[in-house]
């Protein structure tokens, strides 16, 4: 006992006396820390510091406050925004014929372009004081989603001016003169913007752009002024072929020190009229055969005045920070909106098709193989809508949560790819024949575009989600990095000493917390609600603690090598991502009144998230460089093994059944899906056939009963069966008429397009 007391006293002295602690513990650890975690570069630092830590911080640190999540206001449209949806948006949708736009015209019709410009579709993010609509992020997202269920080309055309580009950059950083010059024209549609970032040698690595600007004197409007001589070559620039104003990112140099002492100023953004001498636009790309305007821009020795820098000369070299702070709009609003639209359309149409299409005398939706895919479609769409609303809602809180928006971009586009593949499998031959009747084909063509833009998905998953999350969301790591980079060594050591003690306490808390939760399987964790979903909050809290512990061990053991262990760090990113997705689903369920009909969708979503978390941890432990540490972590987190499983088949079938019949849950889940009027539109035709088949079921039961009694024959064409049933008085004339109409709609809805000889060659590219 005396030895234990002595050891305790020594420990208290070592940790409690600052000078002793710094010499025996902090200095050696500080030296090791500097070696394993080298100081951040300027671009890395700016990327890390940009944006805000939000709910991702709670999840990463191991103690999510679920009441805080529930207290976040529900993102909803204002009366003005809803009116725009009900009027201007619906009018636009009725003007669109997506088959003609993509396959024949390869552009929006002139009247559609004019309607979009005249009615403020390019002005959603611009303040009303400049003539804009000043809509919320959730309105922006909802409008783009709704349009995308009708036409991806139209949605992208509307989306881009309201995403990363001149409008957003001007509002955040522009001088008053620049705002007054450009924003009214952008709001009125008189100016069409594009933003040129990507080039042949710089895709996802925006910091490596080769395009240059050199500060020098030159002629502008007949006078010699201080300006920039630019050379650029950009590609994949949406709206570039028709743009009137070009936002341009380039590296700025000042070899003659005309602005100051620095010769390399860094990435800079400027705004240039495309009519300016030397600016080249017009050439088009054809991304996956989609018709939205996308193309190249280049310029050689183009001179612009210095005050065309966005923000003016004071913002020379500050473009990288501007860009990473504003990328949240593309990652958090635009691409999630497109992904969610895919879910809304695929869910509603595939459910209807699965009921209308018959095989072996029954609806294909009754086959378990189809139910498996249809259930996944419905559950993914529920998660997509939940993430869309929660992520856009964060932006409406004046936040720029860079890690959250990266999670949304990657997982939502990947989920939409999966569910659309499922929709194609169910539709089979109906899906692969491109023509006016096909409502899935163009969305399928467009999926790879969403996967690759705003940071390719491989990069987003392997470098960004955990790479930023580990530094930004951890309560101490970023501050420790700053202490290590402090040029004043003594001051840096003092800062590090305080942080180290806190970090040790944080790590010990997570170690013992993870072990306790592993031993108790998280049963004693608190939950903000009772009922069926309470168990999910408890398990997510447990996995949050496990993430905090594993992340700390990873950074301690691997240091700077962790960011090069992309497959390993990506698995921890997957854990964080699925914690966020599950959080969004639970909040969505609560915000919508805990509807009983939603429970199968919630069960599937959360149980899949937990399964994916378990799978990510399994891969992490299996591939961790130190087998001893991996075994220790696995024992702490999962002492009885990883027990999470995919949802039971019964849950999948409940979701499938909900999509096979008209009802409130089907309408709520697909409320953004465009349904055309009349039988000429393929979505309207499928919906009409779906309703008709359902309404005809009481009459069909009479026929089935007569067939069972051998009064009516089996396996004869429907037209003959109806006529025979009428002849034998199994059904009356009105019922026969109803069945004839139902059968006409059913057959038309499952039919595919065919073209006369020569028709397709007329539209060949």
C-alpha cells in the first residue's frame, strides 16, 4: 500500500508541477510531435481553417449531445419560397421536354432560357437589394431537386449560378463597386456567369493550378494602369460557352514587387467580362451526352486592371481561402439536391412499375428479388432526403461545415448511383431503351458527372472527410499543430503543455468510456427519446466514442503518415460519415412528427449505417500497421465482437410494400418528383397506370375467383379475358370498360420507344 501511495505522490508531483512536467513529459513529447506531425503548409492550413465545425465535431469527439441535434431548427420553405415552387418552378417544368432537349436540341430552348433569366432562377442567392430573390439554402436545394426530377440539363443550368461562382464570391468578398457593377445584371439574367477553376493539369488539386497572372503595367481603355497579364487554359467549365462574365482562378506573381515584398502571392480570383479582348470561350464539351452548357476557356497574354481581382488588390493571393470557404454551396446544396432528385424519381416510378408490370401472372413487386432492390431504393431515398434537409439547414444557420458537406457530396452521390442501378435492374429492358418514354435514362447518364465534380469522390472519401475531420473536429489537434509551428519555441512549448494535459485527459476518458460501452454494449447510454429509436441513439453514441478513441490512437501511432494511409483513414472517415447519415435520419424522423409509417425506413437506414460502421472498423483493425495496437483497440471497442447486421428481410419487404400502393408515405417520400399531366408524359402515364391497376383490383378479384372455379380460362390475353368475363356475366359493362382502360394504360406504361428508319440518323452527333 505504501508503494502505491508513493507512486501516486510521484505522479501528482510530475503532472502537477509545471516545470517538472514540462521537462520530463512535455518537452520530449513536443519533440516527437514535431517530427511525426510536421507543420501544415499554407494551403493545407487555409483548407483546415476554412469553414465551420458543426455536428461533425460532436460525433468526432465521442460525446454527441442528441438534445442539441433535436434543438436545431427544422429547415423549411418560407411562404414566398413555396409560392415560387408552386408557380414559377411548376411553369418551368411544364415547358421542358427533356428528350428533345438532350437528344435533339442539345440545349434548352430559347424560350426556356429567357424564362429562367426573366424569373429570377439565376438570382436565388443574390440579395433583394440587388434585385435577387435572396432565397434560403433549403429553398435553393428544393428548387434544384424538383427541377432535376424533370430535367438534369435544366437543373444544372439553374444550379451553377447559385453555387460556387461569381455571384457567391462577390457577395462574400467583392468590393462595393464590384457588387454594384455585377450583381444587378446577374440577378436580372442579363449577365450569365461561369467560374473557371479546373484545367488539364489541375482537377481535384485546385492548389496546383498552372494558370498564371503576373503583375505589371499595361494599357487599359487608353491609359497605362497597374494590372495583371494572364495566361490560362481551363476545361469542364459549366456555362462557359454562353457566359458573359468569367470568374477565373490563377496563381499570381509579382516579380517586380509592384504590390509589396512578396513575389509569389498565391491563388487569386478575378472577374472578367467574356467580351474582353483575348478571352476565348465557345467550345463545348458533351458531358455524358447531357445538354447543359459546358466547355473550355483560355487566354494568352490577356491584360486586366488590378481592380478586377474579386475583393480588389487587398485580396490578391487570398483566392484559395475564398474558394475552400465557398465550396460548401456545391458540396452541401447542389450535388446533394441532384442526388436526392434521383431518389425521388426512382422511388416513385420504380414502385409504380413494380406493381404495374406483371410476370408469371403477378406483379413483379411481389417477387422477393425485386423487393430487395425496391426496399433499398426506398430506404436510400429516405436517407437522402434527411441528409439534404439537414445539410442545407446547416448552411441556413450561416455555417460552412466543410466536413459535413464533403460527407454529403460523397455519400449522397454514391447512394444515388446505387439506387439508380437498382431501378434499372427492376425496369430491365424498359430502362435501357432511350426515348421519350424513358424517365430514367438521362439521370443514369448524369450520375458519373456528379461523382466526379466538386472534388472526385475518390479524393473526397480518401483525403477530405477524415483528413479534415481529424484536424478540424478534434478538440486539440489543430491547436497543437499551431503550437508546433510557433516560431517562438518557448511560447509554443507552453501552449503545447496546456493542450497536452487536456489531450491526455480526453484520450483517457475515451479509452475507459469505450471499454465500458463495449462491455455493456452501450445499453446504459442515454437517449433523448423513448420507444423504438432509443436503442439507435445509444449505439451511435457508443460508435462515436469508438471513433474518438481510434482516431487518437491513429494520429499518435502514425502521425504525418496517416494522411498517406488513405485506405486506413478513409475507413475512419466512413465511420464519421455513417454517424452523420444516421443522425440526419433520426432528426428527420423527429422533425416530421415520428410518423409510424416512417419506422421501416428508419430501421433500414440506421441498421445499415451501423453495419457499415462495423465493416469500416473491421477493415481498420485488420489493416492497422501495429497488430498489437489493433488487437487492443478491437478489444476495447468490441470485446464481444462486431455484432451489427444489415436490416432483416421483413424490414425490406415493409418498405417495398409501402411503395407498391398509393398512400401518404409514398407521397411524402417522393414529394419533389415531377408527375406530368395526361398520358403523353411518361411519368404521368406510369402514375395513371399505377392508379388504374389499383382501382381495378376489386373487379379483378371477381375474375380471379371465376378462374379459380374454372368458369374463366387462365393464361389468355387480357382483352379476351375481359370479353369472356363480360359474356359470362362475371363482370358488368362498366367494369369491363374499366378493365379495358386499365389494360390500355398498363400496356402503354410498360412499352418502350422504337424509331422509324432514318429518324435517329437525323439526330446523330
